[in-house]
C-alpha cells in the first residue's frame, strides 16, 4: 500500500495501519488516549470547581467547560469494540453490551458542559454552580456502570 494510503487510512480509522502486532499497539494507544482525555476532563472539572468555590469570575469557567464538551464528543470514538483489553484499563465490557446507552451518557455529558459554558459566558454564577453539579452528575452516571473503580 502506498504510504499516503496508509496515512489516510490511519487518519480515518484513528489507528496505526500496520500488520500483525500493530493492532495490539493501536489498542494500547487508544486506551492511553482516552485515559489522557479523561484525566484532562478531571483537570477541567477542578478548574471549574475553583471558580465555583471562589464565587467567580464566571469567565474562567468558559474554557474548561468547552474542553469538557469537545472531549465528551470524542468519547465513543475512543472506545472501539474489545478495547477492554490490550493495556491496563478500567473500562468494563458492559460498555459494548450497552453501546447505545454509553453513547447517550457521553452526549449527556457534552450537553451539560455546553450548558455550563453558556452560563459562564453569560456571567451567571448561580447557573454556573447548578450546571457544574449537573455536569459532575453526568461523569458519575457513566462511571458507575462502565468503569471499574480504581483500588
Ligand atoms: C460516557 C461515559 C463517560 C463519561 C460521560 C465520563 N467518563 Fe470518565 N471514564 C469513563 C471510562 C469508561 C473510564 C475508564 C477508561 C479506561 O481506563 O480505559 C473513565 C476514566 C476516567 C478517569 C480516570 C483516568 C485515568 O486513567 O486515570 C477520570 C479522571 C475521569 N474518567 C474523569 C471524568 C470526568 C471528570 C467526567 C465528566 C466531566 C467523565 N470522566 C465523564 C467513562 C466516562
């Protein structure tokens, strides 16, 4: 296959297009990518919590809320079928048994983050606080069924 074909395929599939062991490597990469993304979600939540605790400025919650929305949109793509193996992961097989629900949970998290970003842009701290609590709820309601708690 021509090199550019490989590059295009890799971009489309989001995985390395190599023979044999390549698949296991790609699996490990996707697991790492989603764990990094989730860690960034946690950091963004902490940034918003600071705004809530300090009662403002609401504008400081805009960027982290937008980060959470953008990453939430990518969540389903970071959980290809069978990626509960290949690297250390806390993803449960229930994800693929309930795929439509898993996608719904990701969409709910994205919507909650977008609502929070809008409230923050409007400078409405009361709404920012309520939206922050609601957004946190969407993280938990996906983690409970689909993530093994770290011991
Ligand atoms: C649609 C489901 C879903 C949503 C929504 C979700 N998560 Fe996760 N999260 C997971 C799964 C599954 C894992 C385990 C991934 C793995 O280990 O491969 C995880 C892992 C994590 C981790 C651990 C990362 C690590 O490896 O150290 C953190 C932190 C995290 N999520 C934070 C958040 C925050 C904050 C939110 C909300 C803003 C959120 N998540 C929303 C499914 C979700």
